[in-house]
C-alpha cells in the first residue's frame, strides 16, 4: 500500500511581510492525520505559517505543498477548491455578529457553492441544511443556539460557532490560530479536547497554534516550536525540557508556560 502524501510540506520557505523576514528557510512536514501543536513566542511566525499552509500568503522563496500538490502551480480555481477543504478557526472568531448562529455556520461553504448560491443559503437556509447545521452544533456542544444572534453568545460559545463553521466545510485538515487565547483555562482545555476528539473521529489533520504549553503537552503527540521564523523544536512534548523552553521563549526562568 502506498503512503499517502503529507498533508503539508514546506521546503526552504522564506516569507517576508512589509519587507521584514517572518519565515526563514523553513522546511517541515506534517503527515496526513497528524495532530500538531504549534508553539512559540509572539512574532515567531506561527500565524504566518498557518496562512502559508492555505496559500493565503505565498513564499518569496521555496515551495509549499498541500496533499502532495505545490500551491504555486495551481490555477486560482484549483487553489480555491483546495482551500475549501481546509477548515480555519481564527483567534478573533471572524463571525458576522448580527447574523444568527445557523447563518454563520452555513458560511463555511462559501468557497464550495459559489458566492451567490452560498449567500442565498445564508439568508434563507433550507431545512436540510438546517438539520445538518444543528447536528454539527450538537457535536460542538451548542445545539440549543441554532437561531440565536451570534453577538449574544459568550466568547467561548462564539469560538464553538467558528469551529462548527469549519466542520460544515467537511474538511480534511483543520488549522486553528490561537483558538483559546480569549477564554479562561477551563474553557480552553474543554475546547482543545473537543477539537482533538473531533479530529480523531473524522480523521482530520489538526494543527493548532497555542501559547499555553501545558495544553500542548496534554493533548498533542507532536510539538513544533518556532522562534524567529525557524524551527527551534520538533518532537514529542515529553522531550521538551525546561532548558529548551527557555531557549524557545528566551526566558530567564520558566515553569512550562509560566515566566517568572
């Protein structure tokens, strides 16, 4: 049986933003179905790396492959099709606050149905679509919020709406950029646990950017640490020692995620 292509592969990638280097000669591979925590200090390049995986940001040098396909060789329509299978959960939710929860979830297929078709689905959601949306909301623990305005929900509930929207895409990969940065530790742990459980159930590749190293240690078999746009650590969390954390975050003292 042949080995499936890597979900994501970067080869010698440089990315600059505003004339400043963000990713530098970055080479890495994430296998299909892998669960990876992406850690590192602010400005290390975590968000840029996630955006490079989707082709939203193109490299100045090097190649980005998704599922064995080089993004720079795809025509715009093929690139949109590929992106439609990559769910993305943003730190700021990226929801439309004055729309109902159901309408925000249906927006997950904007890239699959064509703009006008998807827009009509958002404004007048069909019964079959509503049933599917409700089932997804049940999976993320907010099935009773189907018709509520999104801006009436708590921050943690809104992040679950964002996760439901990504699920509605029927993704093969899920990328999450600091998805628990704005919620308390208990809710953060609950949401990360949910993401990992859903990824296992549906067979996704899961890459989550985190500030909290304890969450990375608890839920992910592989930790990828970035510093100054380069890989500073790549391996199991059990082998990430305190000295490496000090080096990664440039701390004088540390207790896995707590600087003193």
